């Protein structure tokens, strides 16, 4: 639901699309437990243009693209100067940076997870981050 509200108003799913997804989940509740991050990213409700995070040159550029540029100073002050360091972050690390809004925490962590997945895919299945 948060993903819907974080999107531009014109990009949000229509009511019938939401009802359809909820109906499918009601009919098959096990699907809720088996959703992994990849299937969530391909969900019609979350379908968005996902940039190639592995191509960013800096943490600042990445934060600007995900519209979280307001936290550039927080990342720099905490020593997160490379995307390699950022990709190791977890929820507690994000909170320590001073990111208190749950929606912003989720957006940053989701982006980090996508970066990890893209890096794994680009390196092949035998490489783990």
C-alpha cells in the first residue's frame, strides 16, 4: 500500500487493479508467504521503471534518482561514500542515519535490495554479495 502512495498520483493503480490483486491473494493466501522480492517487483501494482542501479557512479547520484537526495549529508557523515558500502546496509543502519520516516526507510532499503539483486544477476548465479 505504501508503494501506491509513494508513486505519482497518475501512476497509481486503478481500483479494479487493486481489487483484482487482493482477490487473487484471498483465494490463494499461501502466495503471501511465498512472495519473494523479485515477484513483488514484477507485481502489476508495483510495476515501475527500475533503473540499472549497478551503473550509478556515486551514492549522491543514487539518492537523487530514488528521490532521497535530502539524505546525502547523512550518508556522507556516516561514511557511506561508496555504493558497495551502501549495499551492506540494513534497517538499523538506515535508522542510525536519521531516516525516521517509515516510507523513506522502506524506499531506501527496497532500492538497496534491488541493487543487490541486479549485481548478483550481472555477475552470474555463482557470485554472492
